[in-house]
């Protein structure tokens, strides 16, 4: 439960550091106490990222919910996310019927068969986590960095190439130039900075 609430993030240190940046100084006042929620299960995190590739968040949530209802275990008031073991029994046709593209269905089924111990990744440095994840078919750098950010709460995770973050950087920092390289400005708090910029942009909409 604490992971879901983002308890791993050190807001105090981040807020003290953010005082030097006018944009983040304002956002940390407006969003005081905001902790990005973390996904507690590594397999669920990766399946969710694959689901969200190149579709709207609305579509991704709809497909994810259908997957949970079809293959998850029913509890009293909700469903648990399907395990890798459960999805090994699924077929590509069953996943495409839920809204997955054929390619994404292959990726999810392949991930379910992967021998990589996803829980073991928490003990590894960032670069090694990325190296192991991108070796899995269907997982690229964007997904690997979001895994570092939203599951492992790694402080320096900066989602290079994320379209929403690129827009937030260009809107809030007109002088930014390349949003990917601009992440160096937020060392060593790239992860929290990214989430505050993304949330700050939504508040402006």
C-alpha cells in the first residue's frame, strides 16, 4: 500500500533542491505533498507500458481493464491483475479480442514466458535494469525508463522521448531546446521533476 502512495520518494530533499528552479519552486508550492503513485508489481508495470504504446491513455485503460476482467482473479470488490502464469495460458486471438494489436499481443505473451526474474531487477543499477529489459522483445528504452520511474522510484529516471513530458518541458521552459538533454538540469531529481512538470502542465490546461 505504501508503494502505491509513492512513499519511497523523499519529498523534503526534493523541495529543498527545487527552490533554485523558479518553475519547480512554484509547482512544489501548488502541488505540496504530491507523491507520484508507484506500481507495486513489475509484471503489471511492463504489461501496462506495452498496452499504452502508441495509443491514447483512454484506450490503454480500457484495454487494460478488459484484460483484468478476462484473466484476473475476482476478489470481493475488484479483480487482481493477471499473473504471468495465468497469461501463459492465453492465446493471441484472446488478447486481440480485448483490443490489443497483434504485435502487442505477441509482446505480452512473450513477456509472460520470459525467464527473467523481474523482482530481481530492484537490486540492480539503472543501466543494468535497462539493459535487461530492452533485451525482451517489445520493450524499448521508453518502457524501461518508465519502469525505473514508476515501479522502482529511481530518482534519476528521465523518460526520454515521452511526448507528454516533451510538451511539458517546452511549455514551462521555452528555452529548453532538446527535452531529452534538458533532463540534466534536474540532476539528481529527474523522476520527481518529470512528474511535477507533467502534473503542472495538466493544471494549466
